[in-house]
């Protein structure tokens, strides 16, 4: 089951790479090296801002 899920994910990345013209490797880099860490950092910053805002009340 995990093997099937892995190959499905590889297929999705290949599809994204083909649609955008980036290729599998570049799609992988954009998603997992740029977008995911960027979103984690964004949500961390938003969480800290909200926490600081609630602390002052």
C-alpha cells in the first residue's frame, strides 16, 4: 500500500513537471525545498504574531 502511494506521488510530480515544463526534478525542488519550508515559516510567523497580539490583551 505504501509502495503504491509512493508511486502515485511520483506520478503526480511527473505530471506537474510535464504540465509546467519544469520536469520532475525541478517540480520536486520547488515543492519540497521552496514552497513547503516557506509555508512552514509563514505559519510560524503568523502564529507568533497572533500569540503576541493575544498576550497584550
